[in-house]
C-alpha cells in the first residue's frame, strides 16, 4: 500500500501498535504469546506478562499552507506509553529485549517500497513507529481519569514494569 491518501488514517494508532506487537513481537520466554490488554494492568493476570498501551500526547501541524485544496495537508504525531509488565525482574528485561528488537526492525516499523516510498506500518496510513520522548510535543493531550500509570487501580498488580514512550506519525 502506498501512502498517498489524504485525511485522517482509517485505523487509529492504538490499533496499529497493538497489531504490530501481537503480529510481530517474539515471545519473551518462548511460551507466552504477546497480547495487548484492552485496558490497564489486570490483577487476575499478574502472574504472567502483560502489555498495555496508553495515549500520552500528540500534535497536528500544517505541512503546506499555500495549497488551494479544501483539505489542509497536515502531519500528525502521536505518543503512546507502552507498559511492559512482568511478575519478575528477569521477565521484565526479557520483555524489554523483545520489544526493543521489534522496534529496531525498520522493515516492520518504517516499511518502504522501492518504487513508491513509505508503505505504512501494518499496511496502514501510519508512516512509522519509533522510540521517542513524549516531552518533545505539545497541543493535544489524552487523559484517562479512571485508570492508568500512578492511579490507585494499578496498585493491585505487583510485579515489575517498564514504561516506554513511542512515537507514531502520519501525514494527512
């Protein structure tokens, strides 16, 4: 798929990241198959690995201001916190190792086609996924008042976690 369509991508960034992880991340222990929780860390699953995606912040900026089109060309950048949870310290490191291995694979995280350019992460309109600090962007903030990092509901899970911010970008 060539990324040439205008407008907001049909697939949201959360789903693209989930699909990327579930379809391509290697198992940290050779047994557990990577899955992404729909919500936050689950107490009933605290004896196994867990992965959680939480939107952090994002921005949208004009790419071209002199285009006479009715659609304004924009670049959208979203940041997502990826929480890797394990009941053990060793397991947390194994999760980090496999997650980093996935994000270092540019054929998956920034796919290109020799003749057309950007091909889209998981065949979507999102150009790339990469590790990035979220403090570099402002303007759009997504918050969840019910659960998330530092909230009382998360206190039910005991284990080890790594929180990694990831950037996802598309052009509209």
